[in-house]
């Protein structure tokens, strides 16, 4: 889940920012596509499986059998 954090830059230029505080080693940051995110939103990392694929794989397959009649 994501959490919005105010970044106070210690140093930076046009492409890079070194935050003064608020992050620890290993924290993952959203740097693209964050416009529509809200606190607590679930996100997928690149390479994570698509939840729709997992849901489709978990659905049981129901076989339909209809009795055959002899003429």
C-alpha cells in the first residue's frame, strides 16, 4: 500500500533529489503514475502478477454434461 510523504530536499537538481529525512533504506518510492494514487491504495510493482490472471486461474471449471438421447 502507498502512503503520501512530503519530501524535503537536502540537495537536488533537475533530475535528482536527495531527501533530508523521512525515508529508510529499502523504502520503495512511486516516481511515475502517482497522480491518481491515494493514501492506502494498493499498487503492483513491475513484474508482479496481474491479479485478474490469478483470479481467473482460481475459478473452478464447471463441466457441463447433458444426457445424450438415442433416436
